[in-house]
C-alpha cells in the first residue's frame, strides 16, 4: 500500500492487489515527478502470457525514462511518442528470451502540466473523471466487444456480459509499432475533482455506479482507494486490481512542491518542524555549508547525493521548509543570472536540473525557494520582508516589480534568505 502523497494542487494514492485467483500480480503502476510534469501510469500485463509482470514493469519504467530524458514542448506528441517508446522497449525485451515471446501489456497514463490533464492509452486499462458527483469514463477500451458495439452488432449493455469482453485489440509489446490513442484536448479539472486510473481488474468486478458511490463518500482518498480494491475482491477478485486516485484542490495555483530523492521519483516526507526550529535549522545548515565551502572551493557531488526537503503544500505555510518553483526561462537567462536572483549556487541548480543542457525560452527550471506567499489585505512589502527575514530588494527583484504597491491576492515568490545555498547533503 502506498501512503497518500499531498502536493499543492492535488493529492494522490496508488494501490494494487493481486486479487483472489491470480498467483502473481502482473499489474504495475507508478508516479514520476519530471520537468515535463507529473506522470501517473498503470499497466496491466497480459494475463495468460509469459512475462506479463515483466512487460508491465518494463513499460512503466520506460515511460518514466522517456519523460526524464528531455523536455517535450507538445504534451500530445510527447504522450504518443512515450507510448511508442514503451512499446519498443517491451517488444525488444520479449525477443531476448523465448519464454517471454508474446508478452504484452495495456497502458493508461496521465500527464499533469500547468493544471491541465493530458492522457493516452492502449488496451482496456481506463481513466475516469469524477466531477460534481458525476462519473465519466474518459477513455474507450480497445477491445473486441467495443468493435462489435461500434458496428452496432451488440449493445453497450450486451457488451458488459459478452463472453469475449476481455479480448483487447491493442497492447504494448506485441509488434514493433503501436497506434496509441491520445486525447485531442486537455482535461481541465475543477476543485475537488478526482481522476481514477485503473486496470480492468477493478471495472470488470465493480460497476460504474458502485465506483461512483464510493467516490461520492466523504472519506479521504486512501479510504476510497481501499474501498474500491475491497469491492473488487468481494465481487470475485478474479484478476489483479490496481487503482490510482488523484484529487485536485487549490486548482487556481500551479506551484506544486515536491521532495526530490533520486532524480525522477517523488516522495513527500512529513516533517513536524515548528517555526523556531526551522530558523535554527537554517542557521545550522548555513554554518555547515560555509565551513565546507571554505575548505573546498570546487564542490562536486553527484545528484543522487542531494536531498532537498520541500514544504507540505499549503498555499501559505509557517513551517518554512523549502519549495521547488518552476521558473519560466527568459531569453537572456543563464545559470549565473538565476543563481544571483534566487540566491542559489550554480552547482545546486544544476543538480536539480541534470538534463538542462541549454536554456530555451519558455522552458521551466526547478529553483528552490522558501514559499509562495499570498498577499493579504493589510500587507506591505516591508512587513513581508521582515516576516521572512528577506531583503525587500531581493523580493522585488525575484518578483520583477519596481514599486512598493501590492495587490491583494497576488502571489509573491519568497526567495531563500542569506547567502547562496550551494547544496544540502542528505544524512
């Protein structure tokens, strides 16, 4: 079971169970935080074939590798190319061993970028959207029975109980090319919307109406996900069951903090630090870093040695933990300018952005900050400067405004205090 991960715009939970009748779990699911956006993926290895578990894991890891390798400006093309890349990986893997011949996997994955949801799929793993007490299936199964429905040979109702309902017409790994289905428009989530990614082990056992009833409850998403799994098991559990639930909140804000731990993975840690403990901790960190820098001019530590702690994700926080801000690169930007503006050492910036080989206008660079502060009715720039112990000129420079007037509701980037942070070395 995966703990609920809470980010600024959404929280999510991933659960999987092998079910009642299957000996192994051939489903594989994952979440990746990348500079292309947030990736959620569920794959269902082909039941009855050799290596279904290998196929699903290979496909999921290929998706993560694809989006961690380089930035893709067009999300629609990126999804199509990512699925093709994963297909090739699975297909090539199947040719390496005779016992893996014929293995394959379905796929459903979601890319969240700038509060927009993009998705693509192949096979019968599904994506649902639950919004305003209504459940809608966003994907359409690539299946034999759906072909019959499209040709009006059977009805949608008849397809539910058709003896060949589990036969799919598209899957990764069966040939050296694949025709994935990619949405032609982004899904724009509303406040409290929930996305559900699932393998057919859920929807074959649990009706859409039952799924809707479970998602309608006031329970948290971890409880909802567990209830979905338990419902599938109670109704027979004849297949592996996998679900990912993504619940949106604070939807008008796009700054999603994460904790970076081994590039490409995202795990949120909870740190119970009060405000005073934080400031003491920062002083200690600055002291240690200063000593290190005095004794070693060239600090060269590989990226996996870094551990950056990010705040839990409320719009305004008092715990003071660092956050990652997606800084939009401008035409004249370089590491030196951004380092000076945000008070962050160049080695540290490069460790957070290991695949940023050149600066392209419009791309996003991960930059650590204190937090995003929302201007209140009685705020002025000096009060905010005093509150965060930041030079007001630094605040104005980072937020690119020249006068002292503040608009209520404006989001202010609060940069790091004091000297530049070169690196934070994990314990």
